[in-house]
């Protein structure tokens, strides 16, 4: 009996006026230029989880993959901004040269340095921890001063996490979801962000068509939905659900391991709990990744289908219907990523004329 061919799972993200797609051989960033051509940068890359065996173990691989995608995503955004802004700089430079009769070279493109990339990652992760861990936890604590929660929990004046861990973390999880959705909803009013969400929709449609084995034509890709269960937005929804369970268990575990904890000063107790939540976020992320992976292989499983519902609903904000030009960029990026040769070691560039990606 022949061994079934392993299905290739493509991933990607929207960038400024473009789409980035990642394949097992590397990733490609396709950007629509103002002259309607599509410029593609192909970067060969083998995932750390494939290069170092221990990093490919369950629960560890999810955290590593997320950090990898964060780095690759920032590089993709930086490249797309350079390409989009670079067109304006090139036009301005050409006009200036024409007026002055100068043959001076065009301005060198801006790039994020290694330290700049590290600083941006640290800032982004710190802000994420504050908005999704610290703020929801404190909001839940002060919500406990309402009379309803005093009667429900029996707590003296406030809702105490270590006394009512499940109720506390259910409410905290609700605040976490509200904070994330409110942020996404507010930024969606930006015209530029809406364009990114449209390219996000193009990425999802293209991946759907590829996974179904359909030829990547406008007609085929256009027919698919923009809501994909493996999207990063869906992942965040699963993270919220998993965090409720993990954090509820964690609060109870602290009191079991160290009973005097309940007698400590409130500020120290809250600081320890919030710090423990941050420390255990990699476990939450790793578990959530495994849930998404399992769900992608067992699409008919009722539990996994229920878990991805919040993420699919939130994609009504983070994805928008793309036009045909945006779909073409998604197709160009996916084809380029799949065309990266296993033995390729250096990045390459391709420029496609309008319509070439559909041939």
C-alpha cells in the first residue's frame, strides 16, 4: 500500500499592499507597485523546528513557530513599506534629477537594524502582555467590588482570583477578548489598515484554493471565503479559551504549594499571580498551537470546530473581500513560495507584469 502524500500547509500574512506566503522551503513577499507590476522577494528558509529536533517537539514547536513568524512578519512588513514608499522616493528623486540635471543616485532604502528589530519585538510583546494579561486581570479585580459579585463569591469587598479561580478567569478572559476586539475594531477604521485586511482576505482565499488542489485562477480563488480556521486571529481566540483553563489551575496551584500566599499583602499577591500568568503564556501559546494543528487534521471534530468559532467570527473584522488585483498578488506570492528550490541558499527577486501571475 502506497504511503499517502503529506499535505502541505501554507501560511502567510498580509503586508502593506501585498501578501507574504510561507512554504516548507522559505517565504515570498509579493508587493503591488504603483505601476501595477508585482515585485516579489523570495527568501529560502528552513524552520528552526526542522533544523533542531528538540524544538519540533509538541508544545515547544508552537512557541518557536510563533517567534519565527513574528520575526519573519516584521521583516515582511519592513520590506513592503520600503517597496511602497520607495516608489514615491524614486519618483521624487527622478524629478529632482531632471530639474537639476544631476545623475545623483536614488536615496538608499530604510531598513530595520537587528537591534531595531529586537527593540520592536520587545516593545510589541511587552505591550501585548500589558493589554492581554495585566489590564484584564486588574479590571476583573475591581469589577469584584460590585454587589453582585460580593454575593456570588462571598469575597469581602472584591473578587479574589485564588478563592474563585474559574469565575475570575472566565471574566478576565472576557475582558481579554473585549480588549483585543476593541483594538482591532478601532484600527479597522483606518483606510490603510482596511487595505491590509483586504490583502488578508486575498491570502486566505488563495490558501483555501491551494489546499483544495484547485488551479490558482481568479475564478477559483474568488469563490472561497475569507474566513480560514488556521488564521492568527483564530489562534488568538483559542489562546483566550486555553488561558482561562491554565490560569484558573495556576491560581489554585499557588495556594496549594504555598498556603500562606492567601495572607500576603494584596499588591504582592497580585504581582505574583500576574507574573506567573506572563511566565506561563508560552505554555498557553504552545497548547493553543497544538489545538489548531489538531483541528486542521481533524476538521470534523466537534470540540475543535467549537474552539475556532470565536476566531472565525473575529475574522469578520480582520479580513475584507479583496478585489481581483489583490487576489492576483496572493496567487503570485503563493506560487513564488512554492517555487523556492530546496537547495536555494540566496534570496532572489522577481518582477511580474500585470496578469503574469495568472498565466
